C-alpha cells in the first residue's frame, strides 16, 4: 500500500511517498520546497503572506499526488506552526484553502518520532540523537533501545540565521554570539549536565548537508554517513577564511541551504563539544518515517 507524508518545516516543506508492505516502509519519492516559513514570523506571529506560502506549497503537493493510488495523505508540522502565537488561525486557513488537516507535533513528539524513524534503519542501544531543523533542535538520550529523556530547543538553522546573521554568512562576532546562545540553552537541559557520548545519531537537513560538505571537503565517498566530530570544527575553520570560497563550496554541495548551512553546523559543533561527542552517524530515516510508523502501527500515546 502507498502512503504520502507532507512535512511542513520552518525552512522546507517536503512531500514523501512510501510503499508499506508487511510493516516495512520503503521510500519511493521525495520532493522538497524551500519555503522559509520562519522568515514570515513577525513578533511571534506568522504573517498572512507566510500562511499563503504554506497553502500554495500544500496545494501544489496535493495536485501532484491526486492521481496516485494513495491509501492516505498525512500532513504534519513541527516548529513552523508550533512556535507561533497564531497556530489555530494558520491551521484554519490551511484547512479552508487546501482541505488538508495538519497535525502540529509537540517538541517531545518530534524527538520521539525521530527516534522511532532512526530505529528502523539502525540498531540503537545507548547514546544521543540530534535533529537540527529550521526552527527547532531536538535532543534525545536513549539506553537499551528506549528513550530516557528528550527536549526540543526553540532554535534551528533558519531561526539562528534570521536572529543573528546580517549578511549571507556569519561574521566572527556573530559566530561567537551564536555559540554563546546555543551553549546557554544547552546548559538548561539538566539531563545533559556532565554527560558524555562517544557517538551521536544525526537527523535532519542541516546534518545531511554537513555530511555532504564533509564528504566533499575530505574526499570521501558520497555514501559515507559518518562524520568525525572534529571535522565539523575543521570545516567551520576552513569556511571562515574566504566568503567567496565558502559560497563556492556550499553551492557545490547544498545550494538550497546557502544561508542556513553554517548556522546549522555551528549548532551541531556546539552540541558535539558540549557532550564530547567523537562521531556522528547520519540516519537516513527520521521524523517523517517515525510519524508514519506511529500513524500506521500506533504504540502508547505519545504526548
């Protein structure tokens, strides 16, 4: 059977089509639109223009799948609609304009679905999981294959860019401000205090883009999914030397993230240093797959 999932994120809106057979999910199609919804948030409220942008992309995706034999099309949103003051208004307009009902995930649900999705593609025994989105960052600690603690922090690659970076790439002063802001929030997460993790599971567009940059910079195979944590720091050092060279490298590996890649990498680097992580394993599955598993094969109520 075939199912569709639309993920309304702060930076991108993504349509994924999956084949589900005997409890196994197989990705069939993936399409991404860089909508940048976080940029339409003014004083905590999404503007009418931002809501219209979301409606336009969702309507386009609905047209794309209308001739596919889908069992169901699911739509969910993360920080894009969670972290605004007019969530209900946005949902009502989207429903009226597109006839699509959107599930707004809590931060804990998002982190949990990250874990469920990643667990379908790799063995997760003990460690830490990091998902850097456009408007939020989820951190989850697990042991013996079970979630111990999870938190959703109200910053992501796009919101960090919007709040701290004036031009295309952050200046040294802006980088220091970003690092201090991220570190201040990490120190508030009690379950991370004085904890260390050798290996981190990485999820989300920013981490996948960092993987692409890492493989390009260090001449590794495109299929390589392991990033040495020290490489992230090295990449940031290399990229600060020349804005022109930085632009060339970003355009070569992740052109759709030209303004958000460095802020995302800085979040990643700060978290890695805070928990003394040595390696990041990039998961091919994450919140979308976890969300679909929960829809089709419900477990205990996840709040």
